[in-house]
């Protein structure tokens, strides 16, 4: 397997536009590309060859020179054509974008996800009922004592 190459500035601009179309802005939350998640997507692609291959295939399968300058409807059509022709590759790109997007704390706040550790301030647990240990306490030992 060859080492993942860095994206060019032109490819990064196109990928940023693609990310904004895959996860567009919602209310006060910008699209995935505008949020600054490109570095995370590129890092994932660098660490996981299938993501890297998928990004390069998508970037190579779109009209490079004019994609970012096209209107949103034309960008969506180009992305849809690629998705129809290469669904597995497209899904890998979409997965990388979603992973970056849905791990961002701003998104967590927007959709109401609690972040951070589950305990000690996590989900409320019912008080411990020691009665559940009674059956085990009543059983005779099933082991041998070893002399000290």
C-alpha cells in the first residue's frame, strides 16, 4: 500500500464545497466544509486507505476546474451522478464526512447530544438493591479452601 498523499489546495477547495453539499448549513450551524472539518476528513483519509482512495476517486470524478464555482443545484447533480456511478466509493466519502461532522461539539450542542463521560455525571442509576445478592449468599461454597 502506498502512502496517502496530501490533497492540493485546489482539491481541498473542491472537497470543502462537496462537504457543504453533503451536510449543508442548518440555521446557525454552517455546512460541514465551512465548519473547518476538512482537516479531520483529510486526517482520517491519511490514516485509513479506503477513505483516501474514496476521496481521490470522488475528486477525480467531478469537474475539477469548475465544481466550486458552480451553483448548488449543479453541484448536487454532479455529486448525484458520481454517487449513482460509484455508490460504494461515495458511501466511504460520506462516512468520513459524517464521522468528522457528528464528532464535533458544535453539532452535539445543536442536536442535543450530551458529550463527555457517562459517569460519574452520566445517566442516573437506580439505588443499588442488595437483595439481588441474597441467592448467591445462600448457596454453599463451590470451591475448596486452600490451607494458608
